[in-house]
C-alpha cells in the first residue's frame, strides 16, 4: 500500500464524519420540524458544506500520483480536512429533546466561529497549494479564494442579517 492509500483513508473518514454531521442535522430538522423556527442561511451553508466536502474529496484523487510525501505535507492536508469538518459540525445546532430551536439564533451565535473557521480554511487552502505545488493557485482559483475570504471576513465581523443573507446567496451562486 502506498502513502496516498493510507492518507486517503484518513481523509475519507474525516470527510465522512463531516457529511454525517450535516445529514444527521437534516434528519433532526425533519423529525423535530414542529419545534424549529427555520432560517435559510444555515440551511444554505449546510448544502455548500456538502459540496465543499465532495470537492475536497474529489480533489484528493490528484494526490494519488504524488510520490514525495513528508509529514508536513500530510499534516497540511489533514488540517484543511479537519477545518472543513469543524464547519460541518457547527453549521446546524444540536437539538435538545423537547426544546424549541431557532436556526436564526443558532446562526448568529455561531457565525463568528463558523466564519472564523471558514477564513482559516481558505487561508489553509493557500498553504496547502503552496506545500503541494510550490506556488499559489491559478489566477481564477486565487480570485475565488479572495472572494470567499472577503465574504467570510465580512460575515465574521458583522451581525447585520441582510449582509449575511446577501453573502450566503453570493456564495451559493459562486
């Protein structure tokens, strides 16, 4: 078994746990819908996170051809994967039995942490690219990183609902 095979198992486990977090949140939303006040941004972000997980997993296939592995490169990939998991872990709330859940309250309570992790994820993505390729991403990809970073920083620093709602829609469109 080559190094990538070992790494891909750990990446898959962490990403599988991220998917599980979001899907379990959906299940609980369905089963507890009578007790929930819905709010679109966390639901949209949960879908975007599933797309991020799929993209990260898909992009990891390019690592199969890599032969020069180091612990630093291994750790770089795992940190980015763990950051994606952390976003998935807090995008939807825990659902205590018989208690009313307000997705809007949860969203704004967790927004600084969620978008702080998003900022770290984008920055770490640049570190990952540099560690793997010795360069920053291609211009269009770098532009996307910059837009995502600006949106995440803005969302992290403001609590204005219209700003969050607009940024959520912008990120969904991107």
